[in-house]
């Protein structure tokens, strides 16, 4: 199985413009993400995908593979443009988050391993929620999956709905899982999902994976105990440890 890793990177983040170029202990964030991804020996190639010349030039300066893309609505579409434009073809494409400078390479390996199941169109990770404040946080996306670990729903609300809102009992009656936002796609599935129209539920929840589920694509979920810290706003830099 040939696996391509792609790191989407855009400059114009609404909450943190220029985020990929921010310095973290002497290296830019995008360089740190790239170097962590390269540690995953399962990846046949790793590319940064950006629509910004500043990021493009910077990535070139540290010797990484980079492609200048059109503007896109999502990292998924950016990944598809790169995969479609390469002469070399890959069985699986992994969308590696560009705002996790210390992503653990084992997570990349773990999500790629889900394609041993022939029914898997798309793969992702989840981590069990054990804190009430995380469960009720609408910025934390929750995922539900069936006995075969295929996703059945994603939501910003607690799912399944707790039987009691007594926080002491929430985690006794139900198990809740946080979605860890790394995605992998079979190449043909990636091409197809980028042609789908947005759905009402996707627009309501602001979650593109709902579009994929509603169109019949099977998303396999693997449980991880690892969660890399992401950088969403400048203050998050303070929470990183080198």
C-alpha cells in the first residue's frame, strides 16, 4: 500500500494569521509538523500544500516537498488537488493537521492501518472523553461508532445524549469519544467526496464529515490514547513544551 502524507497550510487563519510560520523553539510550526510526519516510515512521500507564496518559499527553504495550490474551502480539497496533480499515484492519502507541531508519528501509522479493512473509505481517530468540561464544549467534536468501529454520527453536542446531567454519573452510564482530526482517505474516495454538495447537517454543525456519512461513505475509527496539542490562537504557543 502506497501512502501519501499531505499537510495543508494556509496563511489567512481568522484567529491566527500567519500561523504556519510562527516560531516555536527556533523552527516554524510547519517545519515541525513536516519533520514529525517524515518520522512515519509508512509514508511514501510527504508534501506541504499551500496557496500562499510566503509559506511556499519558507517550506522550500528547509528542503521539504511543497505544492502551491488554488484557494480551497477545506484541507480535504487541498489534499485532493495535490494527489490528483502528482504523476505518482497513491492508494491512501493522509491529511495531516498543520497546526499540531508535535504530532506523534504513531498516530499517522495507526490511521493508515485502518485500510486493512476493505470496507474502509475514510479513516480517523478518537479518544475517550473523561472530563465533563470537554464533553459539553462545543469546540470539541464528538463521534459515535458501531460495533465494527464505523462512525455513525459526529456532533459538537454530547452524543449519545447523557442519561443524566449529573456530571458524576455521565461517564458511568455512557462512553463518549472526542474526534481526533486526522483523516485518511482511499484515493478514489477522496476524489469523489470533493465533488459532493454540502448538506444541511454539515452546514448546521460545520462538520464536513457529516456530508461524507450522509452520502454513504464508511468512516473507520480507531481509538487512541494520544492527543497532540494544537495551535489555534497565539496563546496556545505558551502551552507547548519542546
